[in-house]
RNA sequence: GCCUGGGUGGUGGAACUGGUAUACACGAGGGACUUAAAAUCCCUUGAGAGCGAUCUCGUGUGGGUUCGAGUCCCACCCCAGGCACCA
């Protein structure tokens, strides 16, 4: 194929050099790096802006264009903040511990440390090639000992303050990843990472007491500027319920005083008279104590074992089939009417919510209803609808209503009845109003290799002991056989050199904890480290933390709504309580970018529909990649990638480039051009304030088209246009800025300001409507009086044609916009 | 089932607190330049009727409020996401 010229001849003026993204992008990336253009100055006196992207996970497969949407947005905001006089902190690092790296290593046989290092290098290259203005001098890598030393320190702080503890409990276990998982990592009964069905295992594990912060985590949401959607997800996850704890006493045979009572939780005390049995979760510890009384213990024990062995999916896939076993020989008393009631164990009652036991009211709870039907238990209706018909006997009636069959409380409304029954119970010491949360403590132990070792030691004499701060970090040993096993033991247990240690307290023989921490622990505090990444004495100096935090803008995906975003808030609150930080919430403003779809599906490696930014950068350049992602549609909505759309913004950048040849020092712009320029400055400034990058770009395109129609363009107008474009297309911005005499980075320059007086229109076209239908328009002065405007409109041809003899009953006048004649009423 | 978002041309999407629906871009069609192609530039592009100026219809569906509704209210349908035996 014959190639005529080396320079591309895109654009009209072939003799002038064309837009060559390859040379200018490389050139500016080098300059930025050498000059430290985007490095934050801790000593600056300017107002601060901390713009942060969610800690990226260094995938071995690199990032696809979908990942760049958020990064580009925050980059635009940060660059514009620089131009508005802020000292901008925009750090980056890598959340490099965790399951995917390890699973990749297992698959390929490459050690996770080596695989991670390579993945980081690749992504670092991708970031730089996209022109993202990170302060690389602050890079933080979670799997490096300098970092995880402080992750371990965080653990110890939580431990010393009673927020890290060990307990034996049924926990989620992924048979494929061969490790336990936090509640938040189980999605619809499946492992968040690999999709395998999760089962329950009774294990002793480390937990963080996030439940102590349930209320504060809920309250804090009121004060932060986050998408309502994410706040709602967190509220639901925390799940606050007001209700009553009620004591049912056992009839006979129990020795210890404390165990004579069974406590249940209900949100519907008003239905207490309708209780016909009680149900205990199969994992409930009280069952051991009831054992001597139970005549069918074998049956019960086998049910208990069965419930535990089921996977989450099995437990819910049975489609609400309510199984259970009656504990024969055990009876309880309903405290309000002394009725003697049977006791069941059933797995529809969950051990880790409420008290692990419920009072069953089949008439007014659908689950209890199904169970009662199946087991032939009585159904007593105690709530009648206030108006309308009850859903009984087809299904439970779950609404509020008026009480009946409730002795002295009959006739009261549910609301009043609930209050009175609760008061009655409280007076007799048989119940109290309480609050329960759905939030569970955060299980952080992992039986995996690639994580930060938990800095605890088990001494034969002294039990669990924390590693001394001065002995941190507990280094992750480099072992060859890092594969997980199904025995519930961590791969680290196989390293004798690692396990064997001495007790920090007594100096005697001791063994190290071999489990590692959930990666979400690493990412719960990294935003503090960025302020002071090299500090060896503390995780970050208090001065720098208070200088930079909270994060002013945090950009990332919604998928972390109950994981990272909840955990980080918990960490910040805990660190505040320990006296290390002064803030209560780490991220003042959160923005979640929408996903990018391609070929009708979410872009993902497994679906094989990923587009690499690398190929776009080579073909069109980083500025085109950035601009297209910003132009696709509203930032917070999902949108479909279009190859043709990319070419479209590329054309716009060419046009922008070629406009430089129309720039003249000697001309002054027409009033019309000046007006459009100032309108554009207003529009782009406001749009960017609200992250409406798509309409901001559209406004810049309109301006460019308008400038292109002129024979010549003033340097001043052109440069204002370039400054506005620069945060989005930084390489092109810098290059053009420099070619017109700019000596320092365009980002050290001021963002343009519009003049309200120059925007005002002298003339406006008034829409003429008749009976609300648009019939035409008339040009009139904007300052025209109502009378005059109406008169002009009335005498217009349009009005004559459509009114034609009919009487005008009413005239609607909207200044500067519209006149509507109403002929009939 | 419950809780969020969202349904606008062939496509991605504009439309401020109710006031010219479809900005900007893509695609498509036509033309210019070219031996030709690419690139670039110009014109057309919601549907229907008409030679035409124009007219009628049109923002998921059906109602309502209003001089006027993509925008507000009611009912419903569809799509995406979140939660889901939480007592």
C-alpha cells in the first residue's frame, strides 16, 4: 500500500503539521514526571483538595476501558481544582494482597509476589499512558512490608481496644477458595470471588466488632454527600429494627437459674397473644442445656447437624419449605397469658440475628404460618384489619390492625397495643424494648497465603498474645507451597520456621497465628497512609492527616457499597476513638461512575468483551480515550461502548488542533463570538461542578464549530477554549498552551471566568402559541414590556392566521420566552 | 416479594425551578476534492401527508391536573441494580 506522506493529512490545511497524539502524549507524560507537575506539596498554604480513586486491585490481566471511566472523571476534577487554586493531593497505589492474585498464581504456577509485581508494573504503565495526574511519589503497595506493618498495627490497635476478638461460630466457607469469608463477601449464597456455593463451618476465627459501631455508622450517613443509592444499601445492610425482647420461662427441670428463660425478639409485640409455639435456631447454645429434658434428642441432634452442613443456597433453595423438629419434653410459658407452648428447632430461624429464637405467631407472620400449616399447629387470629378484609385463612395477615383475643388489650390498635403490652412486660421484668441490627461482626481471618499475617501468638501458658509493636512487621514468609487446603488450616501452618516463636509475655514456647487478614483490612485505612507514605514511626503523622483529610472527592464503583465503604468508615471511627484522627467520616463526597457495557453486556474478562485502553491509546491517543469516556453519557449511568463514538471525539480533537492555524494576534472577536465564548465558560464551569462532562464537552464542541466558521480567531478566545478542554484532554491542552507561549504547565493557569454582562441577549425569539400549541416565533428585544410584546404578537401574521375572528379570552406571557393566546375556556 | 434507579430518533444521549422535544455526537443518504480509495469539507436525516409554504402525529401504556406536560399526580407494563426466611 503506497503511503504518500508521513504526516497525516487529517484536516484542511495539509501544509501545517497535523495532530499527532503519539509524539505529544509521550512528550508531556515525560515532562509531567520530570517536573513533578502533579506532586502535592505538604507545606502549601493554598486550600487543599484531596481527590481519591478507589485502591485499584492489580489484576494480572490489566485494566479495561471500563475501569478508566472513574479514574478519568476524578482526574478531570483534580486538574480543574489545580486551576482554581487548590493544592491537590491525588495519590495512587495498589491493593495487592488477596484472592485473585493468589488464584492466578495457583493457576499459572507463578508465585503471587512475582505475579503481583508484574501486574503492578503493567497497570502503572496503563495509568501513565492515560495521562492520569497521580502523585507517584506517594505510591503505596499493600503487599509490601512497609505497608502491611501498619495493617498489622491496625489489627493490634483494634485488639487492644477490645474490637478484635476470637470466637467459635458458624462461618461462611468457600469450598473452592478454601477459606472463610465475611458476610459481605457472600453474594446470594455464593462466593463473591469465584461464585462457588458457600457452606457453613463451625470454626474459631478472628472478628472485628463492627457491630459496636452500627448506630454511629447509621448516623454518619446523614452528614456525608454520597449517592442516596449507596446510603440506602448501607442502611439496609446495617438493618436497624426496633422491637421487644421477651422472656419465655421453661416449665421444669433446668438447674441453672440463668437458663430458665428463653429470650426471643419480636418487632410485633402486639401479636403476643397469637403466639402458639416458639422456635430456636439449630445452632443455639441453649440446646446443650436442654438436652437432658429432650426425649427425642437423637432426632433433634441430627437436624442440628443437617442444618449446619447445608450450603447457603440449599438453605434458601428449598423455597421456604419450613422444616423443623419439636423438642419433646420441653415446654415454655407465654408471659402474658401463661399458656403452655411447644418448642421447635428450625433453620428458618437464624442464630446470628436477634436472640436466635422467635415467638411464632402463625396468624400474622407468613413464615410461621407456613411452618404451622406443615406441622399442624394452631393459628390464633389476634389482629383484625381496621378496614378491608383479612388475608386469612389463605395467608398470614401481616398488617397492623385492631387487637382481638388479647384479653384486656383487645380493642386497641396494633400501635397502642404494642406499647401497652411492652409496658406490661417491662413492669413484670419479662421483657424490654430493644434495638437489633442485621449487621454482623466482620470475620477477617483467611486460610490463605497471600495476605498480611495476623500479628498474634499463641502461648501454651499465656494463651493468645499480641505481637509487640516493635516486632512488626510479622513478615509473610516466602514459601513455595502456598496452595490452600481443605482442612481449614492456612498454608502458613506448613512453614515451621514461621510458626515457631516465643511468647511476647513470658518468653516461653509459642506458635504464631497462621491465618492472614482479609484484604479489605488493607484497604480500610490506605487513604491515611497516602498523606505520609514513608513514615516509619507512625501510620501517618497527625499533622498530615489533619491537613489532608477527609477525602474531598472519592470516586469508585458501587460494588463496594457494603464492603470497603462500610469497613473504611468503621476504621475511621475506631481510629478517632483511639485518638489517632479527628475526623469521623473519611470520605466527604462519594461519586460512583456507571459501568461500561460492550456488545450488550458488562465488560468483563470472563465474557471476553473487554476493550483494552492500550489499543485505543495507540490508535487514537489518551486524550481521545479520556474524552470519549467523558462524552459517552451521564457519568453515573451505564453506557454502551461504541467504536464509532471514539472516532467522533478524535475528529473533534483534530478540529481543535487545526483551529490553531486560524489564531491571529491582531484580530478582535465579534460580539457574537465573545457571547458564545462566555456562555460556554459558564456552561462548562457549571457542568463540571456537577460532573456533567458529556454536556460540558458538547458545549465545547459547539464553541469549536462556531470558531471554525470564522476566518480568524483571537488568541485570547482560543486559549480560553483550550484551558477549558485541558483537564479532559491534558496532553493536547499542554501542547497548544506551550505553542502559544505558555512557559509553565497549563494546569498552573487560572480557569477562565465569564462576564455576566457579555452573556445577556439583546434579542430573543418569543414563541407564539394559540391554545398552548406552538404556531411560530417572533424576534423581539429581551427588555420589551409585557404590553408591547403582547401587542406585537397580536398583530403578527401568525396570530391573525390562527385567531381569525375568535375572541381572545386570556393571554399568557412569559418574559423573554413565550406568549400564549387562549381563545376558548 | 421489598427498596432504588431508568424507559425520549436507526444509535449514545440533550432539554434550567412545567414554556420551541430530539442540542452535541455517531450512523445512514447525497454532493465536493481525488485516476481511485482513505481522510477532509458541505447538504439532508423523528414519522406521516403535500409540488409547496405548511399541516397532523410523536418522549413505555392508560387516565388526570394545567392556557401549556418528556417534566407534576394516579394506575399499570417493561428493563437494570440492590436486599431477601432479619422475626
